[in-house]
């Protein structure tokens, strides 16, 4: 199949790129992966309260569905298959399980996955107190004036903990080692906050609660086991960009994110947007914004 524009991904970056590019008449085809897992990280967020335009909040699933409908309205074609392999050595070839596609221009928006931990109760309380995004989920009524915890020792952990102090009664930062990896500035900000308590050399052994919500954590601090009251646990232990198929094809940074300047990669005609090229901001709205830029860049490239 020969197409002008292929978009790989199914989250807000891919869908915004699809809306803009189909509206501009570029006839994009979106490879959204298997349908049961399409939609990206928003699909597991129950209440999105910070995407502009929804004063009462919106369910993550519904927000993604709406974006998809909007892209379809302008003629975007969706294919429910993964791109398993790419070859950018002579034109842009994409391979799925059933077909080979030759595209004139490609937008990569495959996202990144937050790293999670596994311990007793970690699956049971996922989305019932355990989350990997404080900014997305922290304002939930589940966490108001309750003890909360963040796992991690990097800048994300500091930032998430500081954000959570607006809601929780106390925020524990659970650090596996005896030092922080966070920058001096972020570390100082967290240390100055009276609501934040650091527990070093600490691992979570078990999450406990009732059938609907998390209530406590069993933790091991340097060999001492204790149970602490905790209604919200947030992982801030890094993300993994979905760039496995791009290794050796496109310039990636040392963490595996695609290197971009305004969504332009090192290969003219290959653009990247959303979390796959952004390890810092990682919000639905910033992913959408970069999807818009990528579509405008594609339009420029294809009109040459
Ligand atoms: P980092 O990789 O910097 O930090 C990850 C943290 O998670 C480390 O403390 C690490 O511990 C810990 N960790 C990893 N795996 C586990 C595990 N299995 N169990 C317990 N702890 C674990 O990731 P971040 O997301 O914090 O930051 C990514 C990048 O984004 C950085 O460059 C950062 O500076 C930047 N950033 C900047 C911000 C800002 O300036 N406002 C805000 C957010 C991110 P250990 O140290 O022991 O390896």
C-alpha cells in the first residue's frame, strides 16, 4: 500500500496529528495497534480534569474516543494493527503482520509507558489508590487530607510529591537507596516542605485496603518492617519510550527517546510527537500540542 502520510500511535499526540492533517486534506492513515489496547496512557485515567474545555472533567477513555471521532469526521483512516518493523533506508517502509506500507511522510507518536512495580496488592489497588501520574490523578477526592506516598528519588518524584502536598495530609517519599538522584533545586524544595517526609532505604512490600480502595502500605526501611496508613501511592520511577522498532533507524537519546527539534527528527519527512520524544512534560495537552505541530510540519514537507 502506498500512502502520503502514516501516523503510528493512538494517544492524544497521534489523534491530534490525525485531526489536523486530515482536515488539511493529507489523507493520513493511523496505525493504532490492536484495538483493545489502543488509546495510550489516557485510557487508564478515569477522570481527566486538566484538559482545557471540560469544566466538569472528562473520562480519559471518552476523551480519546472523541478525538478519534473528530479525526474520522475529516476522513482519517484507522488500521487496528501494530507497526512491527520499519525500514527508513530507502523511502519509508512500515511493516505490520499483514501488510507492507510505503509512506511519503511518517509521524511517530508511540508514546512512553510509566514504569510500575510489582508487590502484593499492586494490581488489586491499581487505579484504586495506586497511580503512575500525580498530576493526572492526585486531585481525586480519594486523596483529600489523606496520607500519600511517592516512590522514586528523581526530579519527577520531587515534583509529584510537591504537587500532592496540595491534597494530602502528609506525603512520604519512598527512596530505595540512601541518596536522591533529583537536582539540588528540586531536592531543596521538597525538603523545605513541611508536609513531605523522606524515607530512605525503603521498599514497599504490600498494599492493603478494602475491595474499593488502598488504605495502608507495608514497608521495609533498612530491615525494619512497618505498616503505614496510606491512601494514595504514586510511582515516579521513570518511563520507557516505545522506540524498540526504531533502534538503528532514527536518532535516539541515551534514554531511548527520539531526538527532535519542533517534532523534526534527523530524517527529513519523519516527525515525532508526544511522549516518545518528550521525557519532561508528558501531559495529554502537551502531547496534543506537539501532534498539532507535527501535522503542520508534515503539511510543509508534503507540499515541497
Ligand atoms: P529518573 O530516572 O531521574 O529517576 C528515577 C528514580 O526512580 C530514581 O531515583 C531511581 O532510583 C528510582 N527507581 C527506579 N527504579 C526503581 C525501582 N524499581 N524501585 C524504586 N525506585 C526506583 O526519572 P525521572 O522521571 O525522575 O526524571 C526523568 C528526567 O526528567 C530527568 O532528566 C529529570 O531531571 C527530568 N525531569 C525534570 C523535572 C523538572 O526539572 N521540573 C521534573 C520531572 C522530570 P535510583 O536513584 O536508586 O536509581
